[in-house]
């Protein structure tokens, strides 16, 4: 048994407590009141109270689904027609006119009054390329969720954008109250797949154990355990693991973290990369009596030997 397995066994019960506490957020006050079913989108493992809804763009059916938290779990709220890139999905480079596949977040709301009319009543940029896209050397930017020309009643074809997601203006207007910058996830998939809540529960628990181990190693200044949670294939802003680890060691040497808290934990499964999961959370660090708060993203890979390791990370 190696160090990771021993450590993970040792913290198992503490992690289950952490998991249970976080899990309560998925069954808080209802935000959707219909269509609660026995199956849920296979990508949504956990939404905290701070994230009421998630959008899932199904490229195959040209449908944008909206799901929300209820007292019974995740439920579909509604759905609407959308257009995607002229050349389909799977964006790899700038100007390939493809819509990226993956997990993204709305970054802001743009005023379209001074933009080209094709963007319609509103535009919401997505954070493409994210850390996983950069890991895979995907290029390009400017992927938005936006409306359509206000001077035409013609419905846009299913493939009709330069890579963005385009909704009829009235549908986008109906969504505006739900689109929260830096909060609302948008998952773009080839085809929506489903899972039972019990199917996702074991994965959710394992992810919480790994995340608790990451948090605890940071708080205790245990650099060896902390580093063991990162894959040999880990890269961060062009640095390989060895270069990154050298910089990280300097942080451990310079800082004494009195407390490390993780709040608003979102857990999502990547729709394209099998065994890849995103944990996004608010990280609170207390060092020398000063609190430092930032949003953190860790991309976890579930390995064939049943271990979890981080392959990419980012802030924001």
C-alpha cells in the first residue's frame, strides 16, 4: 500500500463528515419545482447553494437545457432551441468555427448596443479557453452565449455561428435572471447523457476525500503529500510538474497557513474526457492573521488504479 492509499484511508471518516456537510447544499430550498426524475445529467455531481442552476448545451439536438437544485436533487427546469458553430463541436484552434466541448462559466454580461446586431439583445462570454483547454493547447477565444439579429424573424439554422451558442432573443431574455457571471456553469456536450443519483454518489464521495486530502496537506504544510496529489503529467501555465513544484515549495516555505477552508464546492464531470472531473470552490486561507480569498479550480483525473490526481488547476 502506497502513501496516498494509507493517507486516504486515514482521513476517510473525516472526509465523509466534510462530504456530508457539503452535500446538504444540494438539498436546500427548491429552485425548480417540476420534472424531478430518477435520473440526472451525468455531469452534475454537486451544486452548492451559491449555484442554483446549470445550463447544458446538447449539440446533437440543438437544445439548451436548464437544470436546478430541488429538495429531491437536480431537476430539469426548461429547454430551448439554440444554434452552434458552423463546423459543429470540438473546438481546437482559432477560427475553426467550432463550438468547444467542456465545462465553462459565464464571465460577464456585455452591453450589445454598441456591438454587431448579430449578437442580439445580450451577450455573455464564456471562459474558453479554460485550464483544460490550455493543457490541450487549444487556441482561440470569444465564445459567447448570445442572441440573434433583432432585424430578422428568421430562425437561425442549428449550425450558424462562429463557435458561439446563439439563442432566440426572447429565449435569452427569459434566461437573464438565471445567468450569473462567475457563477453559472455552462456544460457543452455532444449528446446529453444521464445517470442515477446513486451512480454519481460514490464518485462524489471519492472526490471529496481527495479534495479534503488536498486541503489538509495545504493547511498542515505537508508538501510531500500535497505534491503526491499532482499527476506527473500536470502542467500549469506552460510549467511542467517539476518547475511548478519548485515554485510551490517556495510558497510552502514562506507561508504558514493557520486555516484553509473550502466553500461553495461545485463538482462536475467533463463531458468529453473520460474520468476527468472539475472541483471549483472558494478557498479561504488564513496566514499571519490575514484572510486571503480566491476562487480555485482543480481538474482531477480518476486513474485506472483508482487513485485521484490533479492534471491542471486555475484560479477564477
